[in-house]
């Protein structure tokens, strides 16, 4: 029942009550005269009231989870395929014997160029053998420069071989080298000089024996001893004999930790004519530990070293610490270290630095070098690699070359007690398989302190080079090299003032072409810009020269 119906019923009820009251009054009026009047008291009036509506209480709930698994049935009609081709069964055949192409172990390279330059180079090898191999190498070249007595020649021979045992490899070699130079750095405006009086011949005999245990051995360590004997002399009755022994051992104690030790013995004796012999010995032990993890390498060690030169015997405890940390795997590697080592100033080593050296060896000391460096290196993509280093370098007892006062065409050495410099090294390389390779590198030294000398005599502050090789059609090999060098300070023979040589830059080009598998042509052009720079004062270079010839391979 709604509220509207209730209102309607109440209205009709009130109307009915009103009609009843009117009728009663009319009847009362009609019987007033005959009936006794009565009084009606109305106690209360009627008040209608609506009934309370019933409310529905609803509670929401999720339907129950149906856990029954439906059973689905499929009917796939079977297909019968008929192939017209029937495959033949495979039958294994006997494998043929594998054969490798014959190696071209032998070659002969012949040529000739301007400046009266003959060129002969040859190599002979034994080929593939399971237990041994051997080879022989010969090289000879000479030139006559445009300046009087600007001649040189070099002869190199080497015989080497290896023998394999079950768990060990033995190596041996025997070499002979002869180099001839002339002291042409004199004043050519003076009286002519007899060529034989300024000729210098260096002879060297080197015998080497070494060995190493092969991988996969049961010893659980690597062992590579090496012994070398060197006899060196010249035509001024100077000779030097050297004995060198290196015994490196490496042992893995944990998965990423290795122990290393190396014993170094470098003993030499120098003798000039009838003078007393001079000994120069360096003995060192290099213990170290290597910690190798992916992206982290630490080499930590110390080098107890004994140096014994005429009148001076010293002991050094040298640092040997190197760390490489990959900031970005193989792409950005932080490299830093603190190392120190001894550079032995034997007569042979000084000649290799400056072939025009003819000074005294009586008070010669060995050089101690200390480097503290840091830098970054890594790879860029799949073709580029780079390496940079910034270092603080200190040399103690470094021999510096200056022209002799009595004969300016010869060099003597002045000892620098302590010299310091900052070094910046950078190199970038690009490799595209064997087709193209390029590399640019330079070293710059800022010599900022000399204790004994006023200048770093004969030391260029900058050296750099750019080299590239290119292989075209697998037959034409091209190579180029662009190099630059700054000037170096020199002391005038009067030892009153000094000067500086001019810097230089020049270029070399080369090419070789394989006409057949066994025959080819080659050509080398050096100092294309014809820059006659002076690496050492009063000794200009040869300038432009070109050499070409034939190459036989068999």
C-alpha cells in the first residue's frame, strides 16, 4: 500500500464522519421537543499515521569458483598424403685423408736502389713437423750517402730451432751481426780524411737457449728459463762479454690468484785494449702476486735489485704495482701503476742508442728509472682500440750524449744525477681484419728538472708516427708511414754555449705485388720529403732513397 492510497482512504473516512454528524444533528433537532437532550463529549480527534516502510538489506558476494575442468573433444580427419618421390637411403662413405697445403717456408728478396744500395734478404724453414722445426735467416744492405764517407752497411744472420718433448719445449738460436758506420760528422771543408781512420765495425755473436713446460702438464705451474750469451766488439780493440739468465715461474694457488717469481742475472765484463777490465752486474728477484677477475687485474710485487758498477755497489727495493680496472667492460679500462727498474748502461746498450759513441766506460753507472702513471685504454666498437698514459718519470744517473771536445764527430756521455719529466703517451689503432690496419701514436716529454746538466742533451721532447697497411685484391700490399720528431739540445764542442737541432717530419711508402704464388715485385721509398734532419748533432740523415726488386717464395 502506498502513501497516496492511504491519503485517499483518510479523506473518505473524514467525509463519512462529517455526514454522520450532520444526520445526528438533524435527528436531534427533530426530536428536541419529544426527547431529552444529551451531551456528547469528544475526547480526542483522529490523527492518521503512515506505517513504517519495510527495508531490504542486501550483501554483495562473489560467485563461487568453478573448479571443474571442461572436457573438450576434437575430431581431426586423417589425411593420407601420397608422394611420387621416394628418398634413397644414405650410405656412409669412407672419409678421405685430410691434407694441408704446402707451406712456403723459403723466400729470397733481392733489390737495388739509389745511393748505391744493394738489398738481399732470405729465409729458409723446415716446414711442418710434429717434434721439431728450424729456420735460417740472412739480411744484408748498405748505402753511400751524398756526404763524403756517409756510408753504412749491415749484415744479420740467424739460425733458430725448437724441439718438442712430451711436456716440455726446447728452443735455441745462434746469431751473428755486423754493422759498419763511419764518423762523417766532421768539418768537410778541412783536409780530406782517410776513410779507414773513421770506420767503425761492430760485431756481435749471440747464443740463446730457452725452454718452457707445455700447457696441460701435471706440474700445476709454468716454468720458462732462458739463458743468453753475447760477445760484442769493435775495431777499436773494445770488447764486452755478457751472460744473462732469466728464470720466471708462475703458480696458480686459487682460481683467481697467481704467485710469480723471476730471477734475473745480467753479468757483463768490458775490456779496452790493455786496460783493466770493467764489470757491470745486475742481479734481481721479482716476486709478485697476480689477482685476476673479470674486469679487474692487480699485479703487486717488489723487486730487490743489486747493481754493481766500478766503485759503486747499490741495493734497491723497487716497487712493481700495476692495476687495470674495467669501468666499462673492455671499452673503458683505467690503468695505473708505480714501477721502477734498472737500465743497464753497458757498452753494447750505449752503442745501440748512439752508434757514434766512443767515450770512456770507467765511471759509467746504471740508470734507475721510476714511473708513476695513470691512463685509460680499451676498444671502441669492433675495429678501434686506444691507449693513453700520463706519467711522472724520474731518471737517476742517466748518461746524456754530447759531442767530444777533442773530436766533435765522436760522442761522449755526461752523467745526469736526477732528471724529471712529465710524459704523455697516446695511441689509436684501427683494424679491419687483414684488409686494412692503421695506427697513430706519439710520446711527449716535458723535461722540467735537471740536477747536473742545464739541458736534456740529445733527447727529443716529441716523437710520433702514423702507419697504415692496405691489402687490395689479395695481391697488392700497400703501406705508408708518416713520422715526426722535435729537435734536441746539443752542446757546442767548445762547451760554452748550446743549440737545438731542427724538428723534422717525413714519410715512407712501400708496395708489393704478388704476380704469381711464387713470384712478386716490391718497392720501398723512404724519406719522400727529403728531410735531412739530425737525430744527433753533425750527423744529417740520408734524405730521399728508393729501393725495389723481386721476391721469390717457395
